[in-house]
């Protein structure tokens, strides 16, 4: 995919399909350590050992419309092409953690991309799920937690357009302040 | 600087404006394909254009949601419009610009944009 943020959007869809009520997205980047670490963890239904063993195989999928599921294999490929690594832990009934790392200066690393765009897509169509997005870069850590936002909003849903706009600005400002990379 | 105070103001505004909502389009459901195929083909900006245009036209009762893989990956991004009564319309190879036209022509004015439908593409 053109951006790491699109892979993240894709993998989080898996968490939502697994009936997660909370999804945590963590990005930690360091130019000096030459690494970008991404982790997506959820409290969904998880996978049993058999399924987990084969989950990075494109022909292993829960889909019924096609025999191929490319989300995880493509993310793994993106990480490995950028000199990084990929792993998944999962426990049935508990949840799943997907981890991918990338070499920051690798020419084949896709840009992190529009994380605000990914978060607002997720928030606008998944009203009942809570998301916590934390991003650590050169100047510190920025955290976006939908639970906090819901507190202030009361009964107004997060999918309201003005709210989505506010969230986009809030995330972009936060990422700018910590000097998150956009390239 | 975005602050939680701003968000509290937005809450007030939304609650006060509830009476201005256009409910003549209530019952319309718009579904955007957001599986790997859709995302790779550009579904995120299409979803964003749909929500933005629906908000611009005050179509607060139109529900936009997502679907997994619809099964026609080569035609993604796909947008399905379910009217309150009658058959759904499947739009294929969507772009943000086409999304705006669909909100205005199909949802607001009731005219299906046939050249973007799956029938026209096959």
C-alpha cells in the first residue's frame, strides 16, 4: 500500500471484525535508532494456535467472498521489504497483537502517511469501538484516546462531521508538535 | 490550537442545530467497501468525500458505513447506496469527485448516476 497508515487501517478492520471493543495503535519512530515500530493490539476474539500458525499465508482467511486474505501478508511484506520484521501474538478469547517494524531510512519504506485520515475513517464508521492512538517521535509522545473525547462530547456521536474535523486537526497538530515524520 | 474546550463548544453547536437537519433523505444507507482491496484502491478518500459532502448538504440522517470485501475486487473502490425503499445501487471504480456527484444527484435529487454503476462498467 502507498502508506503505512493504510496498512494500519486495513489491520484494524480485522480487530473490528473480531468484535474488539478497544483497539490500541502504537507507533514509535526514532531516526537515531533507524526504526519505526508499529503495533496494533485489540481485545477481540483472538485466534486459536492452528489458525495463528498459518495466518500470514495469503490462503488463510476468514473471508467467505474469496479464498485469499491479503491484509496481513501485505503488511508483513512491506515490513520485510523495508529491512524490518513482523510478528503476531494471539490468544482465543483474549485478543491479538500485530507488530511490524521498518528501517526508517530504507528506500523501500513507505511513508507513515495520513494517520489522522486513518483515525477519522475508523472513528466515523465504528461508533461502538474505542481507539487509543499513541505516537512517539523525536519531541515526545502524542496520545489520542476516543474515551477522553467521548467524555467531553456526551451524547454527541464521534461520527458528527464537526467532531471528525476537530479530531483531524487535533491529531495533525499533535503529530506536528512531536515532530512525527510525514515522509 | 485544538483544545477540549473547542470540542465542548462543538457539542453545544451540534445540539442546538439538530432542528436544521434535512430528514427528507432519511433512510438512505451508504456502504463503502473497506477491505484490503478497497483500501489499496483508494477507499479512504472516497469515504472522506462522502462524509464531507453529506455534512455540507446537512444530510445528517444518511448513514455511511463500511463493508468488507464485496467480492469484485477489480472494481474497487465500491460504494453501495441503499434507498429507504427499493433496490440498492452499486457504484464502482469510485473517486472522491464521483462521490460528491452521487451525494448531490442520487441522494439529494433522487437521480441514479448510471454511468458510475456496475451495470455500466460490465
